[in-house]
């Protein structure tokens, strides 16, 4: 198959297609959704609303929305808080940060329709039988270079959280799921797709294995959506398609066992093609400890390695480029007054300890202090009265570390970082003992690349021709990022997935009415 690179590993080898007589049971539907994450659930509910018969296959025991936040460009709730973003500006900045390797058509769909999709989701989730408390994430980077915008929604006190489960994104997904059931959507849980069924050049369904071992076929007259997540949990696929993903300190996408690339492989075997590699990655510097601050970063050799004034993907990549999985963040005992000084210049996720609310208290010293003490207790942070003693507790060469420490403080006194050009507003000296060194490193959340699609989310082959009957969304699709996850808008992977699912469901509805 010309869409398969012969240099790829055994994961890319197509299996023998199943014959009709191989199946224990066969089902029919109009729309088949493979994967019950936010893209799958949004598509299922949106299509069901439009009168489509929908079936969902999911390998886990239940739908899953493990994200804390949902980023969109605008929404009715944002406007009520006085926040209005310019979609054109967002699109331009997004494309720039993606090195012009993203698909502008897909970016425009997100920035133009995310408000409509979020209002749709929140209107449903706000019904009396559901209900939640919304807020806006206040942790955004304030500097010009990596500037982030307010648009990230968080949800509390909804039915999911009240039941003892993880809330967040699930507070939007639970109402979609329940309402889709009322509209007749059928769910096969604990059921893993093995391959797509293709007949006469068209994808017409999927073969899947149930928990009890039955081989089933689900045939779809209108189309099959594959949205099974990324490839981050599959080291072999990462090595071929996104090798940097295997250099992180931890892979944290939960639950364990997802993001194995089943959807990517099935689409490839059905004739779809991948975007150019390496695939984009989503990394946060949250391995070991969430918080990094922005004072002085050093390697296990005691040397400074980057401008600490950076956003979370940049900090993650900075550590990887050292050749180590973990590095050290250095701060002093005046952290309670020095950290707040930095927030108006930088900030963002994992700059500090918490996802604060928009308009709320920006820094909680008591919470930060408790987390520092906890990290000391668990061995992720060390504390000492002198830089030399600190180096000894870190296990690095004391002479090298002391030289690094003193040179950094000299830059602070001078008001210019001769080494990496850190902004003078963030050149804050470390001069109040005792001193602290806290480990941190890059954690992979997902690999966010894959199958090429057009503006209708139809899979494309190596000649950019449509693979009939096959649709792809979420971290299984290509085109959103191109290089790395752009933190212009935190939570945008989830927000775009929900938006695309909403639009695809509407699209199926239009197709049904046109028949």
C-alpha cells in the first residue's frame, strides 16, 4: 500500500480482512462512532439530535472525559464575564505558532464555530436535571512572546462530581451521553475496533471484539467516525511518527491503555494517509511536580540550560534538549513574595501551583507552601541554607552549581541576562536562604497528529482524495497543529474536538435530510 512507509515498524502491517462469515453478530446503523471521548460523544449526540441512527463503539467500560478544562474562542458565558476574543486574531496567532504547518481550514472552523458549540453544550448541561458551576481559568501566560488568552472554561459541582467521579469535561459529556441514549443511540462498551470494513472502495463499517470475545461487525450506511485518541501510549508508533514523545519523563494520559493508535492503524489500512511527521506533541512540565516557577533552572550537572521565562511546552522541550528527563527549579525562602511579582509578566499553567479563576485570587501562599512541604517529604524537593549544601543534596557538582547560582544572581544585579536574554522584570535574585531545589520534567499528555482530513472531516488518501465513508476527529486527525500544541488558548484540544464533533453531527443531519 503506497500510503504505508516501508520503514515503519510491524504496527503498520495490514491484517487480513475479515470475511462476512467470520462475524458472530452483525449490526446496522446510519452513523458509527468509534471512540467515546469528547469528539465521539459530541458527534453522537449532535447526529442523534438531527435524527440520525447512531452506534458508538468504545473499548473502555464507559465514555471518558479526563480533561480539566475546555478552551474555546468565545461563548455566551465568556461574554457575560466581559471577555470577547477576536477570531481573526486568534486564527492568525494560532497559525503563526504552528509554523504555518497546520490546516487553516480546520483552524477557521474552530475559531468561527467554537462559540456556537460551547453555547450548545452549556445550554444542555445547564438544564435543571444536570446543572453545574462554570468559571474561567485564570492561569494564562501574560508575556507578549507566548501570550495566552482567556477562553478556557472549567466546571464544578455538576452531577458527575456530585456522584464522586472526576468532573471537569465530564460535566459537559454526561448530559450529551444521557440525552443521546434518550434519542436511541446504542453503545457497545468494552469493545475494541480491530479494523475498518471497506467494500467497493468505501468504508462501510468496523470489525470489533467484545469483552466476551465475540467478533462483531457494525455496518454504517452514512459513515464511520474514528476518534480513538492519539498514539502516545504506543512506544513503537511514537518512535516512527513522533520520536520525541518517547523522551519524556512520564506519559500521563489516563486511564492506562488508551492512546495506543488503534484508530490510526485502522484508517491507514483502509487507505487513509498521515500528515508529514514528526507528529505534534502535547507536553506539560508536570512530571514529578506540577509547579516549576521561573527563577533558575539547572540540569543534573548543575548548569543553567534555558530562559526560564517560557510557557509550559517550551519548558518541557527545554528539559528534553538537555538529554535528561528531569531537571531542577531553584528558588529561595522569599518565594511567597517573589512568585506573585512574576505573575503579571508570565504565569500560566504550572508556572505556579494552581488553576486559579478569572478575576479570583491569583496566588495562594498557604496552598503553595503545603505543596512545597509535601514535595520535600516525598523526596522531590531539597532544602539547604547555602547553595553549596543545596548542590550536595541535589547530587550535583557543588562547584559547578555555585558558579551557576552566583552568575545568575550577577545577571539579576546587572539587570541583563547575558546568557539567555531573560526579561529584566523576571531577573529576581535568589538571596533569601534557605534555598530550595525542586525536580520537574516533561510529561506527555498526547501525540496530536495523524490522519489527513478535509474541511468536512473526511479522511484523505496520499493523493488528498477522499476515502469515502471515513471521518476522523480529535487526536487521531491531522491538521490542527503541525508542530507543537499551541498554548494560545489552554484546553483548545478538547474545545476543538467538541466543536468538530458538534459540526460533524450537524453535517450528518444535513446529509440525511438531503437523501
